[in-house]
C-alpha cells in the first residue's frame, strides 16, 4: 500500500525540525556543482525567478542566487526556513531569497509564475512525488525549465530491494528513492522535453553516510551489518569497500532537466 501523504508530511516535519540546526553545516556545498552547471545551461541569471521545492536550509538555492536571480523557497518545516534565512543572510544572499511555509504538493504560486522550478534531495521523502512534480511543472512558464536532482537507485527490483532494506533502517523518514528511469518518466508524463539527464556517483565513508541521515545510535550497528553483508556478497549498487573505520559506500545521484513547451 502506498504511504499516506499526511503521514509522510508528519514524519518529515518531525525529522527536519529535530535536525534543522545541524543541517546547514552538514549540507553546505554538498554536491552542488552539477546543479550549478544545470542552472547555467538553461540561461538562469538576473531577472529570472526559480521556485525551490523543499528549500530546507537553502543549499540548492545558492547557485541560483549567485547567478543574480531570485528564489522562492517552499518548505513545510518552520525550523528549516529559519535556518535557511540565517544561512543565506550570512552568505550575503538574503536579498534575492524569499520563503513560504507550505506543502510542496500545494505550492501557493499561480500558473506560469517562475522561469525555473528545482527540487533537490527531497523526492525520496515524498509519498506523492508525482503530485509535487505536477506542481513544479504547473508553476513554470512555457519555455521554462524543471530541474530534478535526488539520490537514485538501480532500475532492477532485485538490486533495489537489497539496498532499500538497509536504507530504511538508516533513514526512517525516507519513502522511496527513484531511479533515473523513474525520474525521466515523471517528465514524460507531464509532457516536458528532457534536455539533460545524468547519473553520478561518489564514494563516501560509512560514518558520513550515517551522519547525513541522523541515524539513531541503536540502528547504526544494524546498518553496518547490512552494508558489510553487501560487501561480502558483491555486486551491489552501493559497492561497499573496506572495513571498520575505513568502510565506504558508493552514493548515487541523478539530475534531470526538462523544458516546458
């Protein structure tokens, strides 16, 4: 049975309220260069507006603001918005940043209001990603762009199941991580032309991977045991290597850019 959107929203609100104060430093600059390149490729700059769905502490808004545009950030967590305002003010980017407290499924924006809609590292927390994507497509003007970036899983069900079981223990607030194929399908369903699609990986330490999710201490040994099992079995999408403090995993992200006709 699909998760209930209201339940997912409640879990996200509780989780990100608890983690808001540490999120700015945890995510500062985290894998932003690909997003900045995507923003540059669509000609974003002065006079342009972007809507950032799940803006959080403003990490994904930074490249758009640095290019001289304005960003309207939508988020359901007041604590994250407060942290985002402080962070962007501290970086001299507050003037172009605007925040609104709302569910991403019901963005308080008129049709065709912005030049670009972006969502990064939020879709895996959503019970109804198709609804949020529909809102992103709706608020973009014709000729504008939608940019989706998130963690990604493999397409095959068996490969997904091997790592999803572990990842759900690591981050209970996670709903479902999409594959690149899943993401492209969202664009096709809304009639957006995909102009850029890529997947990328980076190796990360097990400890940093845990810290990024705020995993409860009691769950860490369970996750470690699962990752070590994948390492010993071989052939996993996560490709674990090493042991003890040197244990690492491969983390995958996907980026898709679509143009609205």
